[in-house]
C-alpha cells in the first residue's frame, strides 16, 4: 500500500543545533502555557484528534510533540530528530540504539534526558517550554516524564481505551492509574470513556469528535475533482481511516460478494494487520494512505460512506472522528452498532445490527440517499468545530492549572500500585 504523509500539506523543516536562534524566530510569542505532548501516534500518520487539537492549540503557544522511539541497529548514539511540521509545532522523534529495543523504561529515560537537555540552557529549545503543561496521549511514558520538566500542570487526553487494543503492553493499566493520579484534568474522546474514567478521577470532561467543516465541505463543491485512482462507476461505497483490528473484514468481504456491482473503496494505512490477508475481490480497492488535504476529493467520489467496525474490545470505547467528517462532506453513512455512534449520531447515521442489515442499508443509501438525513448531518457538523472544542479545553486547563498540586507533589508509581492493586481490570 502506498504510504504518503497524512498531515497538512506542509514540508518538514529540519531544525539543527546551530539553528537555535532560528527556531526562536519561527515560534510565535506565547499567550498560553506551552505544551509538552507525549504521543503514541506519529505526527505524519493519519490526521486525527492529536493533530487537530495541537495544530489549533499551537496558535497560542508552542507545542513540543514527543513521539515513541524508533530503534536503529546501526545507531552509535541516541538523539532527538527535531523538525517543525506545522507552525509552532516542534516534532521530536527519538532515534535510539537498537539494543534498547527490548527495554522500554530505559528507552524512555533516555528520551527524557534528551528532551530535558534540548529544552534546557544551551539546548535547541532553550526557554521555549518554561512553565509548560505536560499532555499525555499514552500513559506508557508517565513514570519517567511526570515532573521531569518542572511543568505546572498535567493533562491526560484519553482518546481510546488503549489497554484493549491488540498487543497492548500488560503494564499499561497501572501506568494509566499513575498518570490519572497526577493529572489535573482528564479529557476523553468518547462518552463511554468518560463514564469509565470518571470512576477514577474527579475532573473528567467528555470532548468527542470535532470537524473541520470548511475542509470537508469541499467534497460538496463542483470545483473539487475526484482523484483518478478513485473514479469508479457508481455505486461507490467508501471508507477512509486506519485499516486495523477494529474493522470487520468478514463484513467487508460479504459486502463485496453480495454487491458485486458496488465499488468498495478503502483509503488508509494498515496498522497491526497483514495487508496480504485483507479481503481480495475485484470490486474491493485498497488505495493506501492519502493525505488529509486530499480526503475531501476522495470522499466526493463516495455514494455512501462506510463505518464497518467490528464489535469487539478494541471498538468498545471508540468515537470515530470520521463520522462528522462524512457528514460535513454531505454523504449518507452506514455503521455497525458502535456504542458511541449509536448514542451520539443516530438517526443521522444508519446503524445496522447485522451483516445483512448493513449490506442492505449500503445498497439503499447508495442508490436512493435520504436528503433530509444528509441535510441534518451537514447541520450537526456545522455545530461541532474543533475550534469550539479547543476553546473549552483551554478554559478548563486554565482552571485546573491554577489549582494544580504538581509543583509540590508527584504521586509515585509504587503508591498508585499499592492503592489500586485489587482494582486493576486486565492488569
């Protein structure tokens, strides 16, 4: 599958040590506290919640986006590759020696020291991340990173129940409890996540999907062209997003078999699945990853948009970002009964309880779309901007940071382990 940059259409600017003054000139003055972000998702992966939020939060303060390590067997030294993929976003990719591959905690300790050095005196980022707020998308680095930057606050943005994903580290749940014990505020990307995390923290807020309406409404414009590799005879049923363990491949296979006249177009990178084992049929088209900028052009070619999620542990808590993006594009949508989709988006989204219902709904909406449902979807999307979410998040963070105990106390891992030993599901 072709793999291209999925972020905004911006070129990477490599920032070398001798250019520290240039870095400062590139960064806009802060009106808010800078953010130090720890992410399990890479900036140039599919453009989703972290990129949507951080690109907007960066308008008021610099963001240091620290990714998971990449291990290189031929590396003699450990280093941070620092680039600027977006205005006020500094991306730090740890490139570590290959012999550290099997020791996560040793790796993260090295990442911590590299980041402290870069943000400290004489570092490339000296002075840019004083009085920062640490923001976590993954709990895994929390034991090493909490308190490491003299941060004035901690945010945990829980966008998925990562412990239920394939190959999840067995220690993840304990690390999450440690992170939550030190977090000033917890955001969740789904309502079910909100109810689950509220049992363990007193300051949890549900912020579901947002959407860049202006961007995805391009799919409704006569001036927008459909890419050559996505031009198929109708009906066309399409999906964009990550191709991973959350999809129901038996459903996709059955849809292709029962509707051979329908072109099934799947746009997105593979993750944790073998591309060679994906359903193969003349009318299934796996196009691979495409950039965020191109997505409106692809979705314009869809007659009906698909959310063919499996109903399993990995999808129990998801609230798919693509739902509102499909709506803003003005397309009918068919989904399997993912809990947050049922709660948040019916009846605009047609939810099918079985494979047969799903396949029937796809055929119905592809050939005779319900114009009222489409109009209702456009209306819902218009009131769900990422800007409004970011504005409310900023206000909550300000209030939480003012009362933060992080300056005087970091709850230790051993304390959390002892306090939660008997109540760690899946530990």
